[in-house]
C-alpha cells in the first residue's frame, strides 16, 4: 500500500475495507465534543432545559438519529447493527459538553458512529442557539474510549 | 417566549420557524473546521493527495453530499434549494484545514449547511486516517462568513 | 382517465402529476391524530412531560423531521420547500392528541406532509410507551384544515 | 427510573435501549390499519385494482419500502436486518383494510416496522384518492400479533 | 480550468457548480433504457402485467421514487423541485423498454433525474426477474430529449 | 405462484421474500458496466485522473455509497450488512469500464448491491462529463460473477 492508510488499495484507490473475515464481537465507543459559547447563551440553555425550550433534549434526539445514519454520511463506513446509543449533554458556564456512547455486536467498531452522534448533537445546539449567538464554536470532537475488537481498549484523556 | 430562542414557541415547544413571510434572496455562508493530528499523519495525507490515496478528495465529496442532507440531520432546519457547494481542504504540518461555502436563493440562510459540510468532511478525514492516528481531534468548527438576508453580513476571525 | 384518480394516466399507470403550470402560492394544512391508550399510560406520559421522560417532546421532533421526508415515503408526492412545521401534542385522560400544521410557498399542497408528521409522531408515542401498553391504537388520522391553492379552503370537523 | 418507560434513563433522558445482551431470535409482528372512505371512493379503488389504476399496488410498495426505513423515522428504534415484509390490502365497502407482517432474526422486535408499513401504506392510499375524497380517515392502526423474544406471543383482537 | 469539465475548479477539485445566477425556467428531460432478457422472461413479464405479478408496475414506482433522490446519489447534482415524473415501461419480445420523463421549474436541468429514474426502474426489473434469468443486461441508458435552459433543445436518436 | 417470479405471492401481489430460514453464508457479487463516449471525452477523463479533475475518483465514491443504499432504492431488496465494496474504473479509448464487487455475510446475495454500485458510478461519470458530451450511453450493466448461497457460483462472460 502506498499510503499506509487502510482505506486505499494498492493502486491508491479508495475502497470499503473487507471486514468479512473479522470475528463478530461486542464493541463500544465513546466520543466527546463541546460547543463553546457566551455565558449568556449557556445560561439560557440551562434555564430552558429545566423548564421550557429544551435545547439539549432536541440535540440528544438529533445525535441518536445521526448515529444510525453514519454509514450514509461517511463514504467508507460499514453499515452496522447498532444495539445502543446514549448521549449526555450538559450546559456549563461557557459551553455545552457532549458525550456519545454507541454499542454494537459486529465485525468492526463504532468510533465513527459515536463521533457522528456527538458532532450532529453539537450542530443542533448551534442551530437552536444561533439566533442569539452566532459566534459559537464546536471544539474538541474526539474519541475518548473504545473497547472490543482486535486493537483492544483505547482510552484518551 | 420564555427562552429567547426562536426555535421554541410560547409554550416552550420546539418548532420549525415559519419563514414563509421572508423574502427570497441570495444567501451564502462559509464555515471552517480543522482536524488536528500528528505530523506523520499530516505528511501521509499530503503525500497521498499529490499521488495516490486521496484522503482530501474523498472528504470533499462527503462534505458536498452532506450539505445537501442538512435538513434531514438537524431537526429544525428548513430544506433549501442549494445552488452551490465548494470545499477547500489543505493538509498543513499538524492539521487538515477545511473551508466550506454554500449558496442558495431562498428564504433562510445556509449556515447550518456550511457547518454540516465542514463537520462531515472532518469526520471523513478522521475515518480515513484512524488506522494510523486514533487521537485526532476536530477543532474550531465555526461560521466565518455569512451574507444575504435581513441580519446582513457576518464576519468572524 | 379510467379511474377518476389524478395519479394515473390514461393507460392506468401511476405517475407524479405535472404541477409545473400551477401558480406558486402560500399553502397550509393541518392534520390531526390520536393515540388511544390505557389511563395509566396517559398518566405516565403527563407526569413525564412535566418533569422527566418527555415522550411528547421526542414525538414532536420525530413528527417535524418526518414532514421533511414525506416525498421520500409517499411515492407520488412532490418534493416541496417546507417553510414551517409545528406539532401540538397533549396527553388527555385516555389518549394523546396530536395536531400538525405545515406551510409552504409552492405549486401544490402540504396535506401529505401534515398527515405524515401526525402519523410519525403517533408512531413515536407508540414506540416509547409500548413497553407498558402494547394495546394502544392510532385513531382518526385526518386532514382538518387546508388553505391556499385552486381548491380553496377545506375545513373538517 | 422516574417514568416506568424503558426509553428513558435514570435522569429522564431519552436513549436507545441497549439490546446487546438480548439473544438473537426469530421474531415477527403483524399490524393492521384501515382507511375509512366514501363508498364511491372504495368502489373506484376496487375497480382500478382489477383493471387499471392500481391504488393498492402502489400503497403495497410504499408500505414495504417504509418498513425498511423505520429506524430513520422513529428516533429510538434499532436498525434491524428485516428478512421479510408482506402487505395485504383489500378494498371493502367503506374502507381499505391493511395488514402488514414483518419478520427478522435479531435482538429486538419488529412491531414498529409493521406499524410503520401499515401507516405509510394507509397514507399512500390517502394521497392517491385525495383528489376525489378529502375526508378519508386512517383508523385503528394497531399491533395484532407478535411472536418471538422474551415477552412471548401477543395477540389482540 | 485544467480539464474542460465544469464540475472541477481551477485547482482540479470537484465542486457543485454555482447555478445561482441562472434564470428559473421550465425544463424537461427524457431518458431511455432497456433490459435485455430471454424471450421466456419477457413473456412472463407481459403475462404478469396483464393479470397478476406486475413487474412493470413495481419498477415504475421505483423509478419515480428514485428520480426524487437523484441529488442524494449523484455527488455534484443540485437538489431540484421536481414538478412531474412519468415512466413508460413496455415488455417486448427480448427486452423491457423504459422511458422516463422529468420536469422542473428551476435553475438547472433534470437530465440526471431522468437517467436515474430509468436506471433504477431497470435495476428493479432485474431484481424481480433474476430468480428466472440471471443473465439479463441493462443497455442503452441515454438521454433522448432535453428542453429548457440556455443550451436549448437536445434530441438524440 | 402464478407468474414463476419469487417476488410475488400466490395472489400475484409483490412481497419481500422471506429469507429467515436461509443460512448465513459468505457471499459476493461482481457487476460490470461501461459508459460509451466520444474519444475526446475519454481522453479528458484519462488526463484528469492522472493529474487534476478526478472524474473516476468521484464516481468510485458515488458507487460505494450507492451500494449501501440499495435496499432504499430497489423496493423488494433486503437490507444487508455489507462487509466490503470495491470499484474499479478505467478510461479506455471510447468508454469508461466499471467493475463493482460487494461482499456480505448474510442470508441473501448482493447482486443488486453490485449492480446498483456500477449503475450509480456510471451515472456519476455521465453527470461529470455531460457538459462536454451529452450523447454518452451507459451499456452492458450486468452481473459477471456471484458466489455463495444455495444457487452456487455464477460466471458470465
């Protein structure tokens, strides 16, 4: 392989990697992201979640639904039978913190599903708050935990 | 409105805002993002793009296609007749830099389309490079320019 | 036309009706539905909505998102630039009542979008409550109001 | 759990239930629905099905295709490898009767797939006949049979 | 432009062409395709269409629905407000002949929608007949007519 | 069965065939297609692929992504856990040659996935080159190899 990346064949052409010989195992992945924002915006979100105008509730549903569509969005991702998705969203002083965990029993991992769920939840927070704060930034979208599969456990941060 | 957010009605329930009274105008939005990575990973991407194993080419297509599906992913987004999408991706020393620009002639803006295109392109870079660098992070997903519509021009950074 | 239905041509074959000669006008449609259930289930929903476990909030998002995908589900529906979607859901003594209103500025009406939004919201209520009440029934999915377009206003019930 | 519903965690947040520990078994579900209409409309459908203008044939395809997309529409549904879908549609004196049966070999049931297939078939009947009868109503969308899985057989009506 | 193709920018990168400055006009396109098959297979289709087992009716619906999803499948296609889709399918002695016509009022043409409708209808014929004839071939998928837009009328064959 | 086709029940109604009793086996399928074009167009593609304006690279991604969506497009296809997709595209003197191979471990074959991947890759080549050559034709879309499953190996041409 020219590049060292597994998503290209010997000629350098993109391909969906063949996972048919890999064992079916339980796998999970957790990704995190944050949406940095003005303190006033974060305060409005905290207030709304407690009573009315539940920004985080809408973003949670968007993230769960996006996890299921990862293979449609990411060209070389395998479709996987997702067995669980959970999203935690908390509004702090200056940011909304997001953690997405996805599980499967399959032949390849769910890192991309977790990262996609966290990203789309973050984009949804942006969408719902952009009328009051257009300068928000999505930061630190990363994999923090991964278990199952040949490469074993991965923990970051 | 309890919360100040436009995506909730007086009772605090989420709703797709009524844009039917807004004028149809030319609108554009540009969003940026970066994928921070190890220098070796960035070098592999630069090498591949020049010859074989075109990570950035695949990510560009993923971003363009994602822009068209924004309204399916973000719950309260309006479907819009997108008239142009361009993505620039460049691999630097420690990161891939992404800029996505979307245009429409419609009743509401395309910020979410540009942010979604940039995010999905970034996720695709992650997917294609994760076999060599699982610690990559997507950073600084933000709107940098917006034109058209009642709120006028927006420039950030 | 053999059948009297507009969705078939002279030979009896299904076709998407040509609306290109129809004027672009503001149109709206409201559909209603109800999910009949045991009083205990309805009580649990009312309790959850007020505090935690917001069944109606999730169903509202599902209905809004489904409205945008109507043309993918209903074979002969035209894709339309939807300009607003609102869903009201209320849990009564024996049922959840659903009303969905959709608006567009286009060449054909949004009845199917409103009916699809109400139906998918009802199905989501069923999904979220089926662990405690498998005998729920979705009843009375119907168009209650329609405005705009050549056929004028329609009011039912 | 505050609410008693399985789709919420201890904090009352919606989540896709973890089914990874459940055994893979053969499962099936049958749902029914009806579209109540004027006798003239029902007569037109019966006539069309026999010769030209096959309303029920189009609705059958729409229902089968919708079954496959259930997990995209219903936020907390698991994606499932559907192994069979059949729809029976019959036009009676005052209504079209619909029965949808779905099978899978998986970790959770296909009630929502059967209910979604029946609902979308009913909506398609509405769409194709609305030019002659806008007052049709979709009634009695319900689960009538379910087999496989821990909760055993369910029969209603 | 290096290549002469309009879908690449000056640097050779793929992009969705900007059509925002093009006038909104009525446009139509017709594409044709054929599915070559054994005479016995064609006879079975002709028999089924007349009575039971309507292969062409199912393929017609698949083609109409595919036309609406063209922009999801073809990376650089613009989403368009389709105003009509018709498909003609006829089973001859050795082949099924398919003609798909699509109309829009928009800023760019519907060639790809017509070609996609014809292709997916042809694939559906293959799917439904493959249990009796695996050697079928889809041939001569081509644009035969195009009207509207700056480039004027196009007629082939 | 009236027609001899497996996709219809005894009454002649379309249905998704029940595969739940079939064994889970490794399966693969390869389909081929070609896009016939003017020599000048083929030359432009060859030139672009080597340097800038990579028509074949974009078409490859489109074909891979389409393979994953086959069950959404072809009404009676089963959703399958695809484990690999590869596409080879080569620009010759008068045509682009396409070969698509898909693998799964499942209860039914992936012929339709391979044929859909080849067709959508061909349509994408058409889309990207239509500004210089509107008379291109997609020819000879056919299954050339199939392995796994009860019917054994199939080789054509």
